[in-house]
C-alpha cells in the first residue's frame, strides 16, 4: 500500500461518504426492520410451538439465521481476500438470501392444513438458509462497509440503521397483534413472513445504490488457497492475544440464547395472554432498541466498541435476573424494553469492535474465524436451553445458566485493550 494510493482512497472515501452513509443506513434499516415482523426471539418460537415443533427447535429459532452465517465464511474468506471489488458478490447472494422468506410465507399460508410437518420445516429453515447464503458473502459486505465508511462513523452508521429498523419494529408490534388477532394460527404467521420478504426486496433495491471506493487498499493474497488458509487459523488465535480475548468474550455472550427462546412463551403462560400479546412485547423491545441504538452510536463513535459491549452485557444480566421473577404485564414489558436496549447496543458494540480488531491484510479470514468459532457455542447454548426447558419448564434455571456465561464474558472483555486507543496497523 503506497502513500499515494492510500491518500487517493481516503479522498474517494470522503467524496462518497454522504451518499454511502445514507444508503447503508436506509438499506439496513429496512432489511432488519422487516425481520421484526418475524422477530426471532418472540414470534418464531411461538410459531414453532403452535406447529407442534419440539422444544429443541424452539430453542434454535433465535439463532437460526446466525447459525447459517457461521460456517460459509470459512470457505470463502481466502477468495474474498483476493477480490478488489466487494459489491458484485454481495448483490448476487443478496437475491437468494431473501427468497426463503417468500417460500416460508407460502408454506405457512398454503400447506399447514394437509402438510403441517413440511410447512414447519420450510418455516424453520427459512432464516437458516437465508443466513447460509448471506454467509457466503458476509465478509465481503463487512469489507464493503470498511471501504465506504470511515472508522469514526461506523458505530453511528450501525446505530442509524438500527434506529430505522426499531422504528419500523414499533409499527410491527401493532401490526403483529392485529394480524394474529384477525388471522389466528399459521396463516397469520405466513402473512408476517410475506411482509418481511417485502421489506427485504426494497432494501435490496436501495443497496444497489452503494458506491464502492478503493479504500482501504491492501496487498492481494493471490497465492493462498482454502487448505492453507484453514491451516493458518489456529495460529491466529494462538499468536494474537487481544483477538483471543475478544473471541472468547464475544462467544460467551451467546449465553443469552439460553434464556431468550423461552422468555416470550413464559410471559404468555404466566400472564395467560393470547398470541397477539407478542406484538406488545415486540413493540417494547423495539422501543428499548431505539434507546440502545442512540447510546451505542454515541459511545461507539467516541470511545469504540468495548464500552458498548460492557454496557450491553450488564443489561443482559439484569434482564436474565428480572425475567426469572417477573409476574405482571408491566414488568414483562419493561424486561423486553431492557432486552431491546441491550440487544441492539450489543450488536453495535460487537460489529464496531470486530471491524477494528482485525488486521487489514487478513481481515476476511479474521472475520470468518469469528463467525466459525461462534457457531458451536451458539449451538451449545441452544442445546442447554432445550434440555433444561424440556426437563424442568423452569425459566429461573435458564436465567442462572445465562448469567454464568455473561459474567465470564465480562471477565475476558476486561482483559481486552480498546483497539482505537492502541492502534497497531489495524
């Protein structure tokens, strides 16, 4: 990377910053906002339950899309590191990333009466397949963010995306309640999937307006193949202590997926509410998300992702403790409000820290490694959740397991130096 090429790349980055910031914000806001209609921690677990799916499937629903994203980056990282342009591959995979939502909608609306199990399979695997296709190019999308948005604007970008999405989510709460009231059962859930698909299509059209720049420039690793890249990955974890602290802390945050899948189901049982009450919980979660986005956006731009991760983990611990003893409507609404604050702030903190802690020359490999290591921990937490719930139906026990994971996460996070305060060719 020459000084001239770096200077030219920075100039181009500044030239198109306003346009790219706006496009990334609106596109992401619409896509994530559309997913609020099939909220993974409230709507989808209940959908599986009414389709008579087993508890282990219920426990997987909050992480199905993340599971899909986990493995493919390992297989494509070495190729993405050879690419000079990132947008084309994201455009191609983006088409197939969105189609599973349409198939799930049609399955739930047309097949459940005669082919309930088939409809269940299609709906359950829709977020997984979407994630898997997206995972083929997720590191390219992350590289595209780096090439179009400077370091000190990324936290606010992700916050803006999520503020738009949570604003849509507030409207989604009322819409979910109305649809499930008017169309009880699986047909109503099919309509929710159809709405999510519609939002994803609009987001794709807007994403096409991103202007890719030539920043940051880097040496191309054209001689590295898949086998060589895989062989080097354990050494990365062994040699890079700061990355190791981040990796362990980030994966342990998955402990929230032990209690999360059954929080909404537990609330419906304790309060003896119909499915339409899920809309209220989603609205509360989205309202909390707006607050979390604002706080995380400001803190992240000023101080980096570590402080945001620390704050969100503390809130997750509070949510886990409080959900174990909740028994009134307003308390559950408050819990889901705080959960939304923590979840959206956590997303911003993680992605901000992730993009800054990975070295430029091997960034795609680092990003793929994070996604891959995260995968078995997510599965393990879901397994713990399913087994504990099946055997005990006891939410406080699930909360206890979650708290242990989150406390350990904070211990490892404390060892990590904020990359922005200690830049070493990142």
